[in-house]
């Protein structure tokens, strides 16, 4: 081969070899030095959508099954009597009857109490008559009898221990407890 052909083959070989060089290698073309750029990094993955955090809700405290009875007033009786007296006591019992009729699951215990005069046995019977009189009133007002339980404490659980009429009057009562 002649010299000119050989130089053409060499130049072509160099050009060919230069085109096959990797991206990270330095190439020489026409006497100038160029550095190949590394491949750009892949794009970051898309961010997940923001998680909407729900504000923590305070759990409602369970309803106290006895809370509805907290505002019930007691019903009071005359000395040695068991009949429901006066408008105030009837208003109290009407309010209780309404609450019991609104929720058939509610139950109430009517406790009959007496003052400390009389024998223990007599006062137990009188306390029971008082509790039954209240139950009778509630049943007459439309409350199912199964929602009302009666119990007598006679003179065993007085509110007041003084020996005067005001104290005795406070002890002659029907007290309500919820179940």
C-alpha cells in the first residue's frame, strides 16, 4: 500500500476508535482535549401524595348510667303516712315518669325511709308502703312496673340524726337510685 492510503486508513481507524470510546474516557479530536459528561442522574421518584392526618378525636367518655338520675329530687311524707302529697312531689314524680318512659332500659330503685321514731319493724313496713306508693304513682303515670323496684330501709339510713321536726321531716322520704 502506498503511504497516502496508509495514512487515510490510520486516520479512519483513529476516528473509528474515538467514536467507540466510553463516555467517561477523555477523547482527543483535532488536537483539543474534551471531557465527556457523565450521564445525568435519573429523575427522583415522584413524592407520594401528602397524607391528610385526621385530628385525633377524643373518645367520648362513656355515659354514666346513673347520670340521668342525678337531678332527681326526693319525695317526702307526713308523719306516719305513705301517700304522695303535694304538687311539688307530684311534679318530681311526673318528671321521673317521663324519663323512665323515654328510655325503657332505664330502671330506678325507690328507697322508702322513715324517721327514727317507732320500732324498727314498724318503720321497715312504713318505708315499704312509702316506696310502693311511689311505684304505684309511677305505674299509674304509664311507667312499666318492671322499671321500678322498691326497697325499704326504715329508719336505718337517716340523712339527719338530730332530734327535731325538721330533721325528722328530711328522713321521711322516698329516695331514688338508678340502675
